């Protein structure tokens, strides 16, 4: 995911001591730090792979926990493509930071089995120093989303070829969010989808969709998310004013989903249980809260950069990334539909079809 928020600009450096310092203790103390800088990310990566593999095995085994190694291993059709997308995203940031001489940690992946529908919360890269160059800020911010999308789009296209088009399920099901880019790819691969039908996503297609979803979240043009880095590199201090509107826009989409799901339940126009309707509305409220916490902790305004304009090519990259955010945006990222609601929708679709 996005690189870890960068602290505010540090104060003046401490004066250096003129006393001689032995190099042996420094080398000895630095060795454990170097090991930890590699060992911790490696252990988190392995844990995340296992968490995502477990989640994938649930998909391939009708949502039953795996009881054999073969059942667990079957989840590779989801885990391998998803971890490939996330790895490319994070190492896009890492490589760009190294190219510009900006200190950066290895990616720290965040496993979250059971609680997360994806098996992970993504990853973060710590950058202890402020990115001072406008061009470096753009390169580091854009490299992750673009590298991740270079893998996510082919994965999604291949996964859609494995996904049948069927009538909407009679039982309860979960509907993935729809974005302009996702609609376009489904149309290119599957053609026009009949009313009352949808693509039943294969686990590999779901991995590609998660790649789109993660990229969309990272490209929100706010603060020190990837999208905030990109927008600030392009717009400068004007982005701080825009970011305040973006944050309240996130809350606005929470209200939109309340109206979409909770409103009909309260008016007795939908058989969906109230608890599920509220749950379907919470994604953007969670992100509004997360942005609020980050803003209070790290500051809502983006740290300044040195004077200087973006090169024309980089300006084009920034515009492409902001346009990509629009193409990836999902008003309702995930929604659960219980059996009663599905049956009601199916009956409505049948009446509409017979009426035509």
C-alpha cells in the first residue's frame, strides 16, 4: 500500500561531538539492526503469504476451512496473483526511493486472516526522511500504483476468462465494487451481460479486483497517501486545500451508502436486515476515521518540497495517476446481499423481463 506517512520536517541537527569515537561498538550495534531490518519484513511477508493462502483456500473449498495441505494449497490461485500485485506495488516505491537516494525500509506486509476479506491489510514502507525533491516525490508516489496496476490488469483479465456469467445466486452473496475500469474490462472479456446475471468471479479474478481496490485507496489525493504525494507534486500547496475537500468527500460517500442501503430498510422498501444494511455502508466511514487519525497524528497538510517545477513527462504521469483514481473509484466497495434480498431482486428481474 502507500508508503508510511513521512514525519514533519525535523529541527536543526544536533552538533557533532569532536571526541574520537571507536568504530567497533558502532559496527557491533549496527549488525543487529541490519538483521532486524531484513528479518522482520521477511517474517511478516511469510505470515501474510500464509494468511492470503488461507483466505484463497476458503474460496476454493466453498468457504469451508481447509483440513488438509492439499486444500490449503488450492488457495494459490488467489494468493499467488494477489501477492505478486502487492509485491510489485511496494517494490515500485522501494526502487524509486533508492534511485533518488531516499532512505526506505523493505516492505512490511500486514497479515490479517479471518477479519479481512482479503487476508491482508497490504503493506507499508517506512521513510524516515522527508522527500525534498518535487520530482522524487512524484516518482516515489506514482511508482507503486503504476507497478501494481501493470500486474493487476493482466491478472484480472485472465481471471475473468475463468469466470462464468451466471444468473445471480439464489442464496446470499457478496457483490464486489464496480468501477469504470472494472466495468470496461468485464465488457471487453465477457461482452454484454444479460439482466439478472453477473460474472461469478474466479479467485484469480478476485485477486485482480483486490489489486484495483488497493490501488484506488492508495490513490486517494489526500495527505501522504500515494495520491497525496502525486497531487502535491503536481499542484503544490493548493493540494492541501483540495485534500480537505477530499476528506469530507469520503464522508459524503458514507452518507451516500447509508441512503442507498439503510434508507430503503427504514422505509420498509427492502427486506435486507438493518445490520447488514449498516455494514454495507461502513467502508467509507472507516476510511474517513483513518484519514482523521492520520491527520491528527502526522498533520493533515503535506510536508513542503523544494522549489522547482515538475518535468513535462512527470506532469503527464501525475495527470494519468489522478485520472486512474477516477477510473478505479468504487462508490460501494463491497456489499452483502442476504437470501431474502436476492430472491426479491430475482423476482423483480423476472417481472421486468416478462414485461418487455
